C-alpha cells in the first residue's frame, strides 16, 4: 500500500470518501436483509440505498474488453458508482482469490483504479477493496 492509499480516507482504513459512502449503503442493506438472498436481491436493495444517498450509479454496466484495440469480449459489472468505482456483489459463504481476480480483471479492462468486492452471503458483510496499480488517484 502506498502513501496515497493510506491517506485516502479520513478514518485510517484507507477508504476514500466515495468508498466509505458505498460501504455505508452496503452495511445498511446487509443489516436490514441479512444473509440468504440471491445476489440480484442485494443489488436491487443496494441500488435503492445508493439512490437515497444521492450516488449516481449504473447497474449491470456492459463493458467491453479490448486486446490491441480489438474487441475480444464483454462483461457486466455489478455496479459502476459515479463513473469511477466498480462494485462487484456476491452472495457466497466465503470469497476466494478467484473473486478478487475477477474484480482486478474488470479494473484492468475498464482502466478504473479501485473496486469493491462485497459479499452478502455471510452474517457479516464481507468487504474487500481492490486497487489496480498506483495511478494518480486512489482516493475513491
């Protein structure tokens, strides 16, 4: 972790203001619904919380993967917040390295720098902040 990441948030956890707001919304959803629903239910509920918080977001955002300027595939990001924070939702017993790799690949494909991996599948909300490189601004 570099100095920018360490100083990105005001609470010492390295989360920037945007990440903190999204995490607050996710905690509200988790506390209200608990574990046991499908990912789509949590995505819908999180969208309601984000809207209530005034955060611009796009759901199931279609994104293109390019290789040498040629389109080679596409995927759908769970949520794109304010055009700069990618959020991937899961509802699993536990997250694996493959889930983190998925978010990292999404970040590489979109040229975004920071993503949140949120897991609603256990009684306590799982939160992982994933950064892609050490670009100019990791404060989201």
